[in-house]
């Protein structure tokens, strides 16, 4: 996605395997941008599956037992569990081992992922356990967490709130590689397709999930990507979904859910669109927001 109106300047930096942008109308200084970027870097150090010293990697190595976590990670894991329950397991963060077995065991910044032979897929039906009283979490034995998209959207919200505290800019938006948070001001964003633009209002978030991103071919010729269906344990059929919400994290989770279960769009009271091999579907709220 890309912000197209109003015309804004942007501070940019790389993090979490993508490009981050802090859009503003001209009065956000380098010191504010640096502070926001530092928060995002710290979140990456906590939640990256590809950094051996990250808190997430430590959690995965301790699978089968309780591991102490920081307040920031505890809050994110509580949200993960809540979304797993709310979506009846369609949102499933315990797909880390499945992703690795399909070839996504290293960051795409280090080269194209892949394995010589695609695995026999198996369902992912576990649940992370959390004890908020002792600030500990338990990854079930045989599973690994991948916080992927939800960690990025979580960090988008944290970074956006920091930017709001540090700057009184009237037009302010943060973009974490397609996870958007309109901190202040109303915006028009390009969400792909033939001139498809969406009105994003102050305080709202938008997210796109797609099987076209982070895609590769394994040695046996099987195409794979990063969206694992927990029912099958295999990459889902081709799909792309975009969701707008008053909660940027909700937008990210529901975009992933729609890629996995496109028919669930009928149950959503949000501006959203999903595109599959069978065509495009959108809600009336999406059509009201869309500019073509």
C-alpha cells in the first residue's frame, strides 16, 4: 500500500524485513523519526524468528516448559491467544515450525527461502499458554511461534503512539511495510488493483495480506509462501485481502484470516476486500470508501 493524498514527506528506515515510513506534512524532525525507528528496532530484536538471540527464539527453544517474558512480549502473546480463540483457530501463531519445514527458515533478506523437498503437511492445533501473574509463557512441545504480521502491526501501533506523543503534526501516518496507522488526519491510500484507493480516517489502520509476498519454489517444484493454513499445515491457495479497522492489529489479523477463509468476508462489519482465483469480493463499507 502507498499513501497518495494528501502530499506528505516521509522518513524511511528498514526493519522487520521491510521498509518503514513515517509520513508527515513537513514538521517531524530527525530526532522524532530516530526515536520511532529505535522503538521498531527494539521490537524486531524481541520478536524476530530469524534472530537467534531474540525473545521469540528463546521462547521457541524452551518449548515444552514455561519461559519468562518481558511485559511487551506478554501483552503481544495475550493478544495472539485472544485472536486465536476469536477466529476459532484460523489465526494461528504456532505455525513457525511448519513455515520452516516448507522452506521459510531464514529471512528473505538473506536469500530466497526453500527446501529440496516439500514436507508432508500436518494440522496445527495447539494453543500457547500464558500466565500473566508470573509473566511466563509456554510454547507446546513440537511447535514454534511465528509472530510475523501481528508483531509488525503491534509495533506499528506502538510506534504510532510514540510519534503522537513526540509530535503535534496534524497529518501523520506510519506505514510498516503495508500495515498502516493513520495517527492524525484523513488520508487516501493506494491499496493496489486498477486505481483502487481507499479513504483511511484518523485513528484507523489498514493492512493487506497476500500470497504474492514472501513466495518461493522448493526443489521439487512446489510453490510455497508464508501463509500457512492451520487446518492443513500447508500454504493456502492464492489470495490477497485488505481490511480497514479502528484497530490496526485487528486489520492485520483479519486480512490474514480472509486469505485463509475468503468466505468469512460475509461475517465482517469492516471495509474489506478479498481477491482469490474465483474473483474479487468486497463489503458494502469497502465500496463506500473505494475511489477508482
